[in-house]
């Protein structure tokens, strides 16, 4: 049974630190790269305590296992900082959905296509969906025909990722913005 303290936590860190390292001997080094050689884990812990740092098991599968004397809190902080920086530099793709029907009028198509063109010009991906109701399910080609009417209106600003395809009650067409040729 979990206690209340564990509820808000993320995945628990499985790195062995300080007294949790109970190995007969380890290869020990410090943060600056100085080698202490193969010594007992108690000796390595004493050196870490002397320097006021943590003893961290970095390579448990090696023969003998490798431990490093470092400031573990600072090390974890730097890793989190790098992860946040990498996440910040990621590009998120936004997908906008334009819903159509089989019995849509031409002026309604042009109105919806106008918005889809704006989305594509601003770099967003557009998913055109034709919803098939009741008896329209018997003729999914009608949905594909609607999407084939829409395609010439957006082909100058977008590229078709795939031909219109039937998925469940929908016929879908995915359009991505055109890549600039001068880049």
C-alpha cells in the first residue's frame, strides 16, 4: 500500500548512493577525473565524506563496479536543466481539423477552405474530415468526392500527405504546409 508522500512523486530514482552501496570493492574516481583505484566501498565512502560529497554508483555492471564521488544534487539539477532546454527547443506540430459533410454547398466549402488556407499559411497541419451519416455509409466514395473537390483549392499552399481514405464513419485527408524551396 502506498503512503501519501508517494502520490505526488514521479518515477523513483534507482541510483545507489552512499551507504546503500554494499559491495566488497569498487573502482573509485572523483568529479575531476582523479582515479583512486580499486578500493573497498567503505574506504570510498570515507573519502566522499571527507570531501563532503556523495558516493554514486555509476556503472554497476562493470568488473569491479565503478563509483564516482560527486555532488549528486547538483548533478541531478544539471540533468533536469538539460531536459527542460531540450524540451523548449522542440517544435510542436499543431493539427487543425476541418469538418465537412457529403451534402455541403459550394459556398460553405469555400468558407471552410479559406480558414484551412490560413492555417496552412501559418504553418499548421490541416485534417479534412467528411462525416458519413446513416445511408451515406453505403457510399464512402461520396466523401472522397467532396475531398477531391476541396483539394484543388488548397494545393498551392499545402501538400497531401496521403490520398483521402475511409476510416470508420469518416473519410480523412491530411494536408501539410508546403516546404519553402528557397530554404
